[in-house]
C-alpha cells in the first residue's frame, strides 16, 4: 500500500492512516515501500511500517486538518504542549479523526484492480504481510527519498499468473483483457521480487508476443511506478540483459510516451544490443526454452527427425545450449545402436563425432560432462581410444579417487575397453589394481576370468543376451547375483 501512496502522493501532502494501534494524521515527510514518516501539526514525527497500515485517506496540496483528540490526549497537549508518541497512544479505537479526503473506487481501480475490492483493507496480518513482501516494489531502486517528489504514473498489471511449475520453471499468465493464457519462462522474469516469490495469483506486467507454439509473455514483472521500472531497466542494462531492459523501457513508454529519460535509455540499449538480440526482442521468438521444450517432446515421443530439427533450432536461438548438445549426442548414439547396416553405422558415428567437435566448447569442463562423454558417447560408439583418454582424466579427479566404489567402477570399465583393443596385459593390470582395493569385486573378478579364458566369449556369443547363462559359465554361483551387467557391456 505504501508503494501506491508513494506513486500518487508527494512530500507535504496531508494524509490520514489507520493502523493497528490507532489512526494518525499528518503531512508526508518521508516515504518508501517499507515505511512512511508523518510530521504532525505540532511538528512531532510519527513513523508507520508498511505491514501495520490498515487503510488511508488523503488529499493533495490540502491544508492540514487538526484531529479531534480524545480527552486523555488533549490533557497531555494542554499540559506539555507536545502530542504523545504514536506508538503509545492510549485507547486507539476511541480516536475520531476528521476525514481529510478519499480516493474513489474508480481511481483505485485504475492503479490496481485489487485496491477497489471491499475486503482489501480487512485486518488480516498474514494477507498484509504477503502483499508487502510479494506485490510491491523493492526500495533499492529509489535513490533519494528525502527530496521533494511529484506524483508519477503507475504501470498497471496486464494479467495474473494462473499456473507456475517451480521444478520446470515455467508457467502461464491469464491476460485480463483477452482472457488468453500466455506461456512464460523464469528467464523472462525481469523483477527480483517476483523472481524470488513466483506464485499463482500474482498480478504482472509483460510484453505479449507469439511464436510457433502460441502466445508467449516476455519481460515479466510486478506493477510498479515509472521511476521504479526505470531504475530496474538501468540495472539490467548495466548487467547487459539488453532484451529485459528494453522490455521495461517499452512498458514505461506505453504509459508515458514522452518520458525523456526512458527514451534516452532506449536509445542507449538499442545502440549496444547485439543485432540478433534486437531482432529477437521483437515478435519473432518466445520465452527461452520454448524450442528446447518442443524438441524434448518430440524426442520422448520417439519422433527423432523432428527432435533433431528442433534441437538445432534451439541451439541457434541460444536455448539451453549444453542440454541441446548432450541430448543430440544421445540421439545420435541411439540411432547408431539401432542400425545394423555397417555403412550407415559408420556414417552416423562420423556425424556424431563431427557434431561433438563443432560444439565441444558449449559443454562445461566438469566431471559430469566427462562421465557423460565416456559412458554415454564414446563407449557405445565403440571409440575405445577416446573413451580411455577421458576415463584416465576421470580417474585422476579427487571426487573419484576418494570414493572406492566409483574408482573401482571406472577401473572395471577401463579394463573392458583395454581388452576390446587387445591390450590384455594392461587390462589384467587394471583388474588387479581394482581387486587390490576390493578383493571380492564381482565385475572385476569376472573381467579377469574372461581375459584369462577368451574362449568363453566365442562360446557365449550366440546367446549374448542371456546374461544368466553367461554369468554361470564365467564364475561360480556365489557371484551370479551381480553378474548381469557384463553381457550388456560386452
């Protein structure tokens, strides 16, 4: 509520505020979204927190109206000449103040539809706290509260969040005017306060656009005074979030077409914004991850051709580049494994390797990436030399060396690859290294047994899918409970 008062009243205006401990009247001395300071007629200062404001009445540029004090307060004034502190006012419910002035329901509705509802000013502490923490502006965007300020326009809400999925970080907004549902992604939230508390029911401002999937909301934020949005836009521009900054400025200019500072900032943003972002800030693209989401849907539906097409489009649009690369590599490996024709398999393998070489810079140099490339890419593509190079790097990572189970797992995988390349002595050395750490490691024991008895691979080849039979042939029954993975790997 204090944000609303700040946007529509200036220092020096008379106002009367009803609180939990009474009703206080004075001229505005200082205000921000958290506190309002009133200078009472006798010059005494009274501060009121946002969470304690029940309702208010006020009049611009009006002479101060003297309150009618209760007898107890009047006696204090007559004896001391000083009005009692607001925080210690006795019997607040008995203080009858004259009404200084009141905003009409229509005036309130133009600022915020919720303000005109009868139950808005109900004495509900939880509701007041929620409104003060999720609906109003962050005071950090105001640079000088003590300076004389004129009334300023307010950028009103265009719709309300009707759904939000915190895990997938996207949702929908119901537009007030058309009642259409617009998709939005958290990456298009330009407001820190909204970003920290995205919830169903929050009223928001946004830019409406469309893409191949439908209606999309860009540059989503809470309703704010123009000065607040300008400060937010300047911050985003300084952090090089050009598209979001431009969206905020556009919202200001919708309300105030002649706003000089907003026009100047818009020119600076357009001059610095890369050409592709300038084009994208128009109507051509939707919220981030739209194309990636569509690609994922096609992939899960096993529509590989469309999935590949949309993953490439998502990469070109800058949507989730690392996830796109990993998903495409997985897709190429899947096609390779499902193909029996050797010529086609070689073509698919070359295609996958070329794609990785071109896009490797988009993958983070992390242990997770290395594990993905080793186990989900090089190994199924039977690129054993590349696999060994990555596994050696993994085995030197402290996270792996400090975990016996992880370390022996990668030793086992390394031994398999070495044996595939015919480097049996090295494979035996790796198996022995792992068994020295875990003497009863079932997979390493099976690996060593297979290396020493290569004829078992020939015998088991016709029944490669029968893991139980292969385990029984390779090792005593005591180890069969953990023997099902060997046939898959081999």
